[in-house]
């Protein structure tokens, strides 16, 4: 909870831009329901009741909703990137000011490369997580709740069948999140170590040349670079297994939903357009 409060505090250092982005996210989320509604209209009304006069108006509404959603998405992207740049500048300056006030002893136990990696790389990454994470998380939660209500309103039985894969996906992703966290940390530390070696070697290139220790410096850099690749591949091996597994569960759930929806439509319990809209 403390981390979440800190993230929100950073985000709302620019309240107007943050609220505007949130408002656009809410509107974009509401427009998600237009496409399935249009699909139901085409199948259950225009085709089933043979109403060709409704084709152009219905299509126009659908295209207009999609265009509005994409325009809002473009504006959100622009505002979010502008906000990210402002936050990156502020936090980077605050971090540099903090570094200047640290005792000299602290710099003896922390390499210059690691410090540079924190300031140059970690700050923008953190801000991207703050901006995109909060923005996308809020939009995803809103979309989930709105779509879930829409689905329950049309068919609670089909909705429950659709949600069957959700617990399995949640368990798998939660397990991988806990498992991969130390792996990502080790990968980041390896990258910081490589940056430290590169910085120190370039700073001391005259001494390296003076003592003709280029082969030893190259060997040290080679080992550090290989370690970065090894740590990154450790994470990627897990990713290559977990995310296809998640996709398999999700897509199998779609097949299960369509099969149940087809059976329900044949029994006359729901309209075919409801199955397609799901």
C-alpha cells in the first residue's frame, strides 16, 4: 500500500494532466462496448429480420465510435509521454541533488557505473511504470468491470463459462511474477556491473594503455557482457514457457465459450448475436 501511495503521489504532481488522462481512459473504456453491440445489431436485427435499411446507419455508428476511440487513444499517448518526461526530469534532478548530499564514504562502496545506471536508466523506467502502469491498470479495471456487467446482463450462464480460465491464468501469472522478480533483479544488477566496468575502463583508458593490460580489460568486459546475456536468457526461458501457457488457457476458454454458446443458441436460450459479441 505504501508503494501504491508513493506512485499516486508522483502521478498527481501534475493533477490536471493526470485527471485528463484518466477521463479519456474512462471514455475509451465505455466505447469498447460499441463494437459488440454493433455486431449483435447486424446479426440479430439486420440479418435475422432482413432490415437492409439499417446497414449504413449501424455501420456509421460503429466506424464513428472506433474513430473517436482511436483519437482519444492518440491524445492519451501524447499526454502520457509529456507527463512522463516532466516526471523523469523532476525525479532525476531530485536524485542528483540527493547524490550530492551523500557522504564520500557512500561512493566508495558503490561503483560509478551502477550510480549512472540508476540515474540514466532506472528513473525513466520507473516513470514509465508509474504513468503507463497506473493509466493502463485503471483502464483495464474499468474495462473489466464494464464488460463483465455487459456480459452478465446478456447471459449470466455464458459469462460464468467465459470466466472459467480466469482463476488458472491468475494463479499462473501470480506464480511467475513472484518467481521472476529475483531473476529480473539479477539481470539488472548484471547490467549495472557491465556499465560500471565500461565507465571505469574508459575513464582509466590511459592507465590501461600505459600498463598494456588491454587483454585483461577485454577479458573482464567479456565476462561481464556474457553474464548479462545469461541472466537475461534465464528470464526469457521462463517467459517462453509461461506466456504461451497463458495464451493456451485463454484461447481454450474462447473455444469452450463458443461451444456452450452454440449449444445455448440451439436450445433457444440466447440469440446468436450474443455469442458473437462475447
